[in-house]
């Protein structure tokens, strides 16, 4: 059953169209990410769903109840939505318990306050104030406050942007565990690809006010429908090829692809599909000579740039061992999946 549904949702500010016909469906128990670059309309979409903005066209349903559109507009506080703001918006003069209790009205259920604080792991910090907490703890207070009234859905606006890189990975893991344990439905906005792919069950990629592609993290990353989505979601090399009969032939070899593609295509190769070795590729008919021209070493993994004899450069992402250095001569082959899209003219905008 859907918890959030938007049909043809649109919003303009003057001559600028921020949201342009967005159709979105978030099913119960799902963690969904609205992912896109700054200015793509994702936060405005979230605000339209929350009721902080009125749509110019389209409709919004929350829990299968019409809350916007067709002459209807339900106020934010009556939509059964919990909101976690980018800056957490905690009351500095209230304790942790006080901040959570505030969401329950004038006569808060203290048992419910204790319940949600235990759920987010802050049961022992109820008497502290926001300034006495870490960034991750403040975020959990904001989440507990949003969850306290048992809303249909939690909306989160760039929930990790105020955290440093070292803390972000741990906190987003904790956030997912909390939401799953509470069997909550959540929709969050982010511009961070890694964040969306690692946290969400479904990802809606936005561009210029529209949803360019929606699917599981594996689908949008591994089978992008457009060159723009492929580029936005991570590194990818584009190699010209010719498709026929469910396979594509290109400089790097012959690979299976969807049968509906025929003729000139662009073969999209992610760095993790490019393997390197000091000798011939084991069990492979086709490998290529190359020389390492650059390397970025991260400890747990490395990104290596290899130039083939043809002059084409490929990026290879692999574990941190064996270690490659500029000048090393290597064999290169494709070991993982590749994707293909209809060839795009060189002058086409991305």
C-alpha cells in the first residue's frame, strides 16, 4: 500500500519551474531517496509533500488520503507527517525529553516519549540539552521527535549534511537501523550518491524538476537509462560499440546487452568492472595491454587510470592490493557487467 503518492506535481517560483510534473510512489515500510544535484527540485518536492508549499498543479496523497490538489489543501500539522529538518530545529531551552514531548501536544504521553528515546538509543540522555549532545545525537533527537506522534511517513531534508565525513557513515547506518526497527516509511532528500545508494530501498534521481529515473539502488546504478544518470551516479567510461542480437561488440570485447538495442551504442563501463593483472587474464579470451598513468590510493581500495595501446584511458577500481604505480605495465580486461545506451551525439548536452 502506498504511503506517499504524487501525480503530476508541479511548482514554479516566478519564471522558474522548480518541480515539473513529478510522479512518485512510496510504499509502506520503504526508505526512498530523492537524489539530485543542487537546484534540481528535490527539496521543493519534499516541501510540497509536507505541505510547506502549495502545488501549482498535480496532487499529493499521504496514507491514501488526498492532502493537496483538486481544491484540497491540508495543513502540514494535519498530514500525519514527521519532519526532520536539515539543521534539526531543536529547541535549545528544552531538554531532550522536552523536545520529543513537544511533538505530542500539551499533555504528552511520557511513556511514548520514553519509548521513542529508547528506540533511538537516547534513553539515558533525556535530561540533557541540545548543546550538550554530539551532532549524531542531535539528529537522533530530531528523529525521535518526528516519530513520537506515530506519523504515516518521516520526511528528512539532507539529514547528514551537518555531520563530518567520519561520523556520516556511522550515523546513516544507525538511522536506517532505527527506521527499519520502527517499521517506518521514510522519504529523504540528498545530493550525495553514496548516501542514497547505501541507505535507500528505492532511489528517485531528479534533474531539472523531473524524475529522470526511479528504481532500486542496483537498477539506477547498474542500468542507468540515460547518459546523464550514468554520469551523475558515478564514474563511467563511454566506449562506442555496435549492438546486434543481444550483444555488443566494442574495442574492449563482446558483451551481452538487452536485445532491444540495435545499431550504434555507447558501452558504459564502471571502474569496478575493469580488472588489472600483471599477466594474461585467467580464463579470458580477450585482454589488452596497458600502462598505468595515474593512481588514487585510499587504503581499502584504489582507483587506477590505465592507458591502452589505442590511446583510450580506462579507470579501474579494485582492492588496495596489489598496489599499482604509474609506469607499471598491466593486462586489462572486463570482469564485471557493462551497460549500453543508444549512441548519443558528441554535442548532446549532459
